[in-house]
């Protein structure tokens, strides 16, 4: 299987793999395994918290209307 990802995501993945001293392929496998084990409701809650975090960062950065 081949997956194409945006350059920005590839860069972020490579940085995280370097931090963890692992390959980018291994990091992606671990992330996919984690995601597939997660309950749908938990993922929804995590997404909601991330949206709140992003909104708070926008307010702090002054980019909120």
C-alpha cells in the first residue's frame, strides 16, 4: 500500500520519529494501530477538546474576531 501525505505532515512525522528515535514508517504504524484501537466516542471527545484548544490558542494569539 502507498499513502501520499502533504509535505507539512511528512515533516512533522519525521521530526516526531527523530524525537522518538524510530523510523517514520514505524511511527505511522503505531499511530494507525492506536487510532484503530480507540473507541469512536473517545475519538469524538478528543476532537472536541482539540477544537476547544485551537479556539483558545486563536484567542491568545489575537487571531479570533
